[in-house]
């Protein structure tokens, strides 16, 4: 069977590669000519373990081709981004454009799958009417339309793409069945057939659940700071209860999913989505909380120098989208206290980020405070002597609970700010 995948980002590219590796004929389409050029050269524009090899092999075998324009296929998979407008409503323009772009190539009996995250009811209320206008009748199965959200975690995409359970939400029962058959040959997890609007909402609630629970951990960190209690120890002990699982506090919630998806729920029922809105506010307040604590920690120092360790939205990824670390760096750089800020991130390359990057020693040298904002593996393995030998006064503020304590350093953690 022929598959046309629209959008070759974090989801579309691994999806195209997976199908191509299982000998489907796959055409990957992206509007960005640089993406197409890079892939044609056997390279990729994003870091993900195992992906480069998979793509190289499929290009060599000829099962994967890439292009700037779609072509006829039996199955169309849309995996384009859904950004948010300034007011946080979903911007569906890329999704709608992808539908418009493939309409000339769709024929009766084809399957069309939307993997992009979209607000509840979008498949039925926005996508289906577009197809009806173009002369199709998906409600009567002349075209099989389904929403099949992805659930993969960056850093483990190729594993989770195969192993995770998958929900396929059809506009009709038959559409769900067809979509489920698309994934069956490549997925080990269960495939559950449902309605499009249930799949849309379930996907959003997964990320909202995580956002709300991280907010709870962050609120605990703030309360613990006020009361001089070690929140990390509280969490460890509370989580020994068989039905409790408090997540980890941190510098805020970043990435393109958890910091964004809850707004898609809010926009559809703002007056009743109060917990979800509060959770967003708490998580968005964390960069300010971190900066306040940095101010307290450096209050006796004139022109404090700060080393930032980690700029990505979480550990072991090269993605800075919605990263709270960037908000924190910006706040520090524009603060009246005249902070000198030197950033280090072993996962980022200079050309990908407008901030100047320093090597670890250069960043730490002569600084008063090291602020850890991502739990990259190399940071977890740092020997405390690295801080002790390079810094003026080795004070470390670890917002990701990843640095080992040691008598040679003064270590503060986001959930354990004793004395502040
Ligand atoms: N974070 C915390 N404390 C925690 C866990 C995470 O502060 O205890 C922060 C992280 O540092 C990061 C943010 O939350 O800034 C999000 O990270 P994440 O690892 O929780 O999730 P993502 O955004 O990388 O991927 C999520 C996943 N969703 C769920 O776990 C419910 C993934 O399975 C989804 O496929 C993905 O969103 C998506 O694309 O929707």
C-alpha cells in the first residue's frame, strides 16, 4: 500500500520511516525545502535515537521518498504542527492547509488520518466539512477519515511508536476499522477503535493530566519553600502509598505538548475548565519563582555571574520549544541586577540557538551560582569537584533534582531551599 505522510517533524518523520522500514511505499511531504534537501542527503534535521539509520536504510531500499508536494496514495497521514495563537487558541491553519493540499490527490476509498493534536470535535466540525465541500462524503464512507493521535515521548520515539497502545477515532465505525488496519502491521501495542471526538479528547486529557499533576508538584515545592520542608523527601515518602504518584517539581513545563495541549480543552469550555487553567498558571509561574530564588541566593553579591546548565525543555532532548529555561535566562538577562549569564547545553549546537553557548568549564569559571535547568545525563554524572574547582563560591541551584550532594558544594534544590 502507498502512504503519503504530510509533515516531516518529530512525529511525521519517524512515522514515515517506520512504515517505510516495513516495506510500505511511503512518500514523505514537507513544505520546508530545507527539510526535503536534508533528508535526500541522508541526514535529518532533528535528533532522535535510531531515526537516522532507519531513514538511510529506507531511502536506500527505495521504500521512502520525500517531496515538497503530495501525490496519490491509498493512505494519507497528516502530522503537521498545531501552534497556538497569542490568546492560546489552537491555530489550525497548518492542518487545514494540509487537507487542502491533499484534496486534489484523494480518491474515493482512500483513508485519511489526522495525527496532529487538535481541539475536541475538530475532525467532525472542521475537517469533515472541508472534505464535503470538495465533493466527498466521509459520513457515508466514500472516504475513511480518522483521528489517530500519537503518544510518543521525544527521546524514545521509535520505541514508543511501536510499543504504545494506539487509539483510532473514526468519523464512522468503518473509518476507525480502516485506520486500525493501517497501524496493525507496524504496532505491537493494542489498537482501540473509537469515535474521532473521543480520541481527540483522550489525547488532550493525557497531557492535561500530566500538566495538572506537575502543577501539584510545583505547588508543593512553593509551599515547602515557605515552610522550610524538603519537598523531594515528601514526594518520595508519599509515593510509597500504593495509589499516590506525585510528579517532580521543576523550573516549569515546556515542550510543544504539555505546555500547549491543555489550552485546547480550555478553549472549548473555558468557564468549566477551572482546574486546567489554574494548573497552567502554576506551571507558568515557575520561571518567576526560580528567578526570585536566584535573586535571594545572590543578594549579597555585586554583579552576580550565573552559569546556566541546560536550556532545552527537558533532559536529553535537543528541543527548546516553550522551554522554561529560555524564559528564565531572558528574565535574568533583562533584570536590573545586572546578572552576567553564561549558558551551557551539551545537547544544543550553536547554530540552533541565538544565545551564546559556552563549554562547561568556560560557563562555570568564576561564576557565583550554577543554575541547573535540564537534567541531561552528563549533568547527572558531573563530579562535584568540577563545581568546586571552577566556581568562585560553588553554589548550585538544581531545579531538576539531578545533582548529587557533596560537602564541597552548597546545593539548593527546587524542592529543598532550606534557609532561603
Ligand atoms: N516535567 C516536570 N516534572 C515532571 C515531569 C515533567 O516538570 O515530573 C516537565 C518536563 O521537564 C518538561 C515538561 O514537563 O518541561 C514536559 O515533559 P514530559 O516528559 O512530561 O512530556 P513531553 O512533552 O516530552 O511529552 C508528552 C508525553 N505525554 C505524557 O506523558 C502524557 C508524550 O507521551 C506525548 O506523546 C507528548 O507529550 C505529545 O506529543 O503530546
